[in-house]
C-alpha cells in the first residue's frame, strides 16, 4: 500500500489487463459509505412504513403544524426549529448548508386512538416538498404499542424511494470502481451520468404531475364554499396560500379541508363559492377545479427529459464514431 502524505490519498496498485493502475481507495470508501447510509436508512424506513400500513391502526389525523428546519448560509451545519408545537424537541433537526438557504418540512399530526387517547406526533420522514399542509386531514396508520410512530398516507414514500435508488446507484458505482478496468470506467462513467441525473429529475417531476393527473382522472367534482385558508412555505421561503373549502362528498357527509395546491397570490377568498375535485377514496385529498401540478414539478420533468435526450444523442454519437 502506498500512502501519499502530501495529499492524504490512499491508493493500492491493481493489475488491470497486465498493466498496473492506482486504486483510489479513499474515494471508493467515501462512495461506498454514502451508498450504505442512503440504502440502509431509506430501506429501514420503507420497511417500517410498510409494516405500519399492514399491521397498524388506521384513523384520520389533522396536520396541525409543520416542523421547519432551516439551514444557515455560507456553509457549515446549522438548524432552526420554527415549530410552535410544545411537545418533544426535534430529534434530527440538522441539514448541511450549501450557501443557499434551504427548508426541510416535517408534518406534525394530531389524532385520537381507538382507546380515546389524543396523540400529537411528527412524521419520521422530512421533505423539501410536502402535501401535508397545516389544516389538512390525512389518513394515518399508527403503531398500537407506540402511537407516536405513524405512517402518513400520501407523504414520504416518494422521498424514501428516491434515497433508496440513490444509495443503490452509489453502491453500484463503488463496485464498478473496484472491478471495472480503467478503460471501461473512462468510457462508461461519462455516459451514465446524464442518464442517472435525467432519470432522477424525471422521477421527481413525474411523481408530482401523476398525483394531479390521477385526481383529475378519478376525482369527483363538487360545489363548495371557501371558509378560510391555511399557509405553507416553499424551500425558497415563499408563503403559499391554501383555501380551506367546505363541501359535501358523494356519501352525503360534509367535510372541510385545505386544497393541496397553494399559490403565492390568493385564488379564492372566504365566502366565495368554488368547484372542487376530490379523491373518492380519500375525500380530504382535494384541489380546486382548474388547478394543476406545481410549476416546480414541470420544471423537473422537462429538465429530466432534456438531460435524457442529450445523453442519448451523445451516447449514440460516441458509439457510432
């Protein structure tokens, strides 16, 4: 083993088709370590979410607040907990700063168990973009032995799956760095990068758009009245206004819930009559008629398509020449 003390770079001589090349073990360990962390953390949480949905108690819960973590500016590690919830402090209120102010949201829900106990707790999954806005009623599954552990339907799964995919890709990259020849790495790695990036962007954007399309395809239209509003925050710190609408569902029951789509400028005011579209299996999942997916999802999807198209063209050109 060769230790270069000037650059603190560990390398090992590896025979590659009769030639000797230096293996950057420090880089391999970093990539593999990140892959293990992403895969294990996301995989474990996905298993817990699945277990709660299979064996937990189902009930309705109201989102009462968002635990918002802001990281600082100028690099470093920092946190800020803006939640007004008087309960236990956030267990993991940290995020890494990259010079821009970022926002991570964790919904706080309140519900009553089958034993009549009122529970207020946080989701175990945080996200930059969340449809669990304050005032919305959502379906949750809770652990009867520990009611504070909940899985919120419609929140978190996409984030966990994305992190799981990232972890698997990193592990595959680490294996390739060890087993593949230098020529293969030099030729294949630049070609894979746009496909991985494009797929990630298209996956995030496509998920947000598909949720709205599903509601448009399966949703039921009803007449309602705006009775108030709630607000949420974007990653950039902008305040979005979500109208709270009272309407009757197909079963005859009257409910109040906030629209999933928020806008910087108020679209509807208190007392105004509006048309809503709600999901027949989850009436609290509602949008005003005419509302679509957030522009951010369209930007991600279009960017993903462009990156994938460029990657395909470049790959085709390289392979044919």
